[in-house]
């Protein structure tokens, strides 16, 4: 079953075309990674899929056309975690994660017992329950990434849109966050569409890749189908060697130019 699809998706910002005619599909339970050079339109694509930007073309999430779906209903279908969210320094971890329940609370109402129980359960799953009362301003980088993920999971949406979920993290914390996302995806049958700047990471975790360059989709398929030395040279302007790992997935290694010091 198709969870997320886009056909002819286009976005213009300040009169400049950022995305042009992008098509994509992500099946239910799939991890689709969007990769491409800086300025390719990756973050813009995720915002458009979430219905946060004015766009043309068609975007559907589990059969619902995003632009025609009321925001509160849309937030029950898809959860979006930005690359650099605003985290109020004095707000507690629990209260921030509880914001994920907003689509289920009436405009004049307050969160109920079920909302608080769901939030507590999410924090427990992400090993954050001991930090529930800690202010966001006192968290480490890895803890902040998990709290942002907790808010998204508290929405109980079937699709997660994650913009560079490992940004600014060291290698160990990157792996922890990626493994966590993958475990949750498999356990709950979630569909994940994420942007990732590291091609090696994308090849290791994603089922399929979509390559953007200058606002257009230039390749799509499995990591083995997409990640070729020619493609990386053409669109990333980098020399690499692509080998096949023990798991059958491509391993991308930078190759230094002859005479490099």
C-alpha cells in the first residue's frame, strides 16, 4: 500500500522555483531517504509533503490529499520533525513532547489523562522518562534529537517526516538515533521519509533513495540502483568508490584526487 505519494510537485519561494515536477512514492512501512547536494530542495520537499508550504501538483498521505485536508486532521496522518526546531529552554521535556497531542485536543480544551499517558509511554520507549521534568535547555544534542522525535511520535501519525534527524550529532549519537528510528518503524509499521546528507548512512538505513539536484528528482530506487560513482560525481561533484558491503548494500568511500596533500 502506498503511504506517501507526490506527482508533479512544485514549490516556488520568493518567486524562485525551488522544486519542479517532483514525483515520489513511499510504501507503508518503508524508509525513503531524500539525498542531494546542498540547496537541492530537500528540506523544502519535506515541508511540502507535510502541507506546510504552498505548492502545486498533488501530495497524498494514505489516500488523503494533503492540501485539501484540514490541519488538525493532517497532523494525525503525518508528523514533521524539522532540522532545527525551536526548543523553549525552560519548557520541560514532558510538556514539549505533550505538544504532539495538540491535534487531539479541542481548541478550548486541555490535555486529558489519555494524552498524558500516551506522552509518558513515548518518553519511556525513547528512554527519556528520567528526563521528563528536565528543562530543554539542559539537554545534550542526542537528548534533544530524541525529544523532538518524542513529540512527533506522540502525534500517533502513521508517517514520519524527519529533516536531517542526526544533524550536529557525533558519530555515536547519530547511530543511536538512526537505530531508534528504524526500530520504531519496524515495530509500529511507520513510514519514514527523511532527508540525509550522508550517502553512506542513507545507503545503510533506507529501503529506497530519491536523489534531488537543482530542485528536480534525478534518480530513484534502491541504494544499490541509485548510488553509482557516476551519479555522485555528476550531482555531488565528489570522487568516490562504491563497493558492495557484506549486507549487499553499497559502501561509499571518498577518493582523494591524485597529488592531494
